[in-house]
C-alpha cells in the first residue's frame, strides 16, 4: 500500500510517499481501505518534533512512529475472527494512528463507527479529532449546561466550527470570535452572536460568559477573566507555538498559575479518542445537528502542502486529504 512516511523530524519536505506492507489484522481488529483523512495540529507536532518536551513521548532524536495521521474514513476491507459489529464493505470513520495511508487497522472497541449515510467520506474524515476535542472541551471540562452563555475564541477553525454546533446542540447561547472573512460562516453554523476580533476586543465587550472555550489561545488570564462570570470556566484548547521547548504548554502554564486562587477555573486538556464519544458525534452528524466545514482538499501525495497550510494557521474549517 502507499503511505506517507518519515524517519526524521523536520519541515513537511521530510515526508515521502512510499510503498509499504499493509497492516496485519489481529482477531479484534478491522482493516479499513482509507478513502479520506484530514490533518490536525497533532500531526504538525509529530512532524516537526515540537514542542521539544513532547519528544519524551514521540522519540528524542527521531520519531518513534514513522507514519502520521489520525482521522480516517473508508470501507472495511477485512475483519478479525472476533469482530462482530462490522463486516467487509461497511463504510466507517474514526481515529487510529498511521491514517495517512491507503489502509489502516483499528480495534473494533476503539474509536471506529459506521459512517452516516448523509456524509461523504471527506466530510466524515474531517470529524474525529476536531469533533472529539470540541465535545470533550465543552462537556467534560467546561461542564456546559443548557441556557449557559458560551464564548468560543477561534470559532472558525477545525475545532471551533464543531464547537459552535455542539454547544448549540447542547442548548447553549453561543458567541463566536473570528475574523471578518469568516463571520458569515460562523453565523451559518448557528452562532447567536459573532465578534470580529479585527474590529472589536472581545475581552473589553462588557459581556460575561459562563464558559470560554479558548482555541486560539491568544489572551492572557487577566484578559479572559474580564469576560467570565464569577463561577465560570476557561477551557484552554490551544496556544501560541513560538516557544519551541514548551509550545502551547507555555501559555497553559502561565494562565493556570495566574488563575490560582480565583473563583473562576482555568483548565487544559488533550482530547482522548474513544468509542462512546465517536458514537455521540455519529448521532449528531446523522441528525444534521453537526456538519463538517471543509476548507481545502488535497491528494495523498500532497500531504506536505496540506500540513504546510495547517502550520500557517487561520484555515476556516478542516483541510481534508482524499486517498
């Protein structure tokens, strides 16, 4: 099979498209013929080996996994003897390592579910990591409740577009922060209010929120605190990448320390890929309450360009790879 591989950290140019063996399927796994995948910040970190502290997990001098990619959507090619839920020919989507390839294997009890009939493979492949991040950030760490006022800073990106829709589906009043060119798109996703950060400083709006999902990571704790209700929660999803040692974690540490002793909470998390939450996303997608926003499409041989675009930031929605 064809797969995107690398054996050193570096810029997107270190990636090559090579012919390698298909994954071996165990009794509890299914083999999926990948039809589409998408790029995420985790792929950028894995590619560049930054922040350097992450190399304690990814490999100090060279990357441990040669293949990148997590999101996938495709058709089941084969199943192990213990697999009961799926059979060859089923259309599925989910998350598994090494998804920048023609085939990927995944355990039946992990993050893989049937693809809703109303979704294309590309639309389904855009969902897993970004959708899980939005869902878990709002529900598990922000403890979102119906009727709450939720502010999403970075509402037009991959995670943000899902966060706007999921927050609305959970009954919140949603305000999205984005640039002028993306304002209409964020409104179309269901945002009740949109703040154009090029024209207005949302931290000086005078409005207060019960939950701030900070995907952009562009504001300090004193600035965020100005828009938080007394018992509100700031959920940090991202942050500046300038610090090559700690990356976004530098911002997380600063905010977390500054928030100590406050009645408001500041929390940071890394999304977990799991089956129950993928099932929830599947249901939201099938019902039409949530949809993917795709910015650009590339072929498998154009992964380097796709990751370069991701690294530049400001992509409205997701960058998808057709395999």
